[in-house]
């Protein structure tokens, strides 16, 4: 029976959670700041829409550039390793065996393991055990960018929906409450998906998000008073 480890979710999970969290926090903070400045409901709604669109594009671009840079670095390291294997296979064999010795194998067994792995997939063995590159950690720029953009838009849709449906005098409070509840649920979901404890994830995301919204509200209220 094949074991399923939750760490395999780390690639898409990181981008998706970051995107949704940022979508909720940044859009809610933007809305709260604009509302605190005594802007009209229409202006707050436009700000929420602009925050969703611009944030999604920014997340996709940033994630793509970042992960592409990681992918380029991995490719360069693999090409260098491929050259070293072609030019000095014996030296690379000794290097791999030394890695296994440092991990606790005796030298004879380490050499046997290196023999087997290099005969099966020399580059894969060195990528995994020397460079730390594996199927789980391999950079996937398009996947990361798509997940970030989509998850940001889904997250930002929550404060946008609150603004679209509620035009009362306590708009900032309504957005903040909805955002914090969603963020708590998101923190719990991320922790559960990753196999981590729920409470630390929930507390961490709600505390820092509440702080971000409080700071933005204070700034909006201050400038709203100054320009009134």
C-alpha cells in the first residue's frame, strides 16, 4: 500500500494559502481604510474591485517571477551536476557515498547504495541527495502563479461581496468581522491540509491580519479627518 504524506501538498498549498490570505487581508484592509476616510459607498466598492483585480495580477506576476528564478537556479545546478557526472563519474560516486556515510551508513554499504542508485538514475540520485531537489520541491512557475492569482481573487471576493451587499454605517466593522472569520477558517484548513496543529495556525493568521486592518483603519481615519 502506497503511503500518502501531506508534505506533498506543500508546493500548491503554500501558493494557494498565501494568495487567499493576501486576497482577504489586503482587500479588506483597503476597503476598511477607504471606508474609515468617510468615502462614499460607491468609492469603497470601486476600491474593492480595483484591489481584487490589481492584487490578483500582482500575485501572479510576483509568484511567477520568484518561482521561475528558483527553477532557473535548479536547472543550472542540474546542468552542472550532469557535466560533473560525465567528466568524473568516479568522483561523483565517492561524493554520493560520503553523503550516505554522514547519514549513518558504514562505508561499504554507502558504496553499495551509491552503486545501485547511480546505475538506476545517477542524476536523480545526486539531485535528490546532494542538491536537495526532488519531485516534491521542484519549482513549477505556472502552477504557482495560477494558484496565487486564483486564490487571491477568491479571497478578495469576500470583502468585495460584503461591500456589495451592505451599505450601512458600520461597513468597516462588517468587513473586518467577515474577513477575520474567513481567515480563521483558512488558517485551520491550511493547518489540517498540511498536517499541522490547528490552533497555532488560526491564532497566527487572525492576529496579524487584525493588526494589518487596524493599522489601515487608523491611517484612513487620520487622512479622512485631515482632508475633510
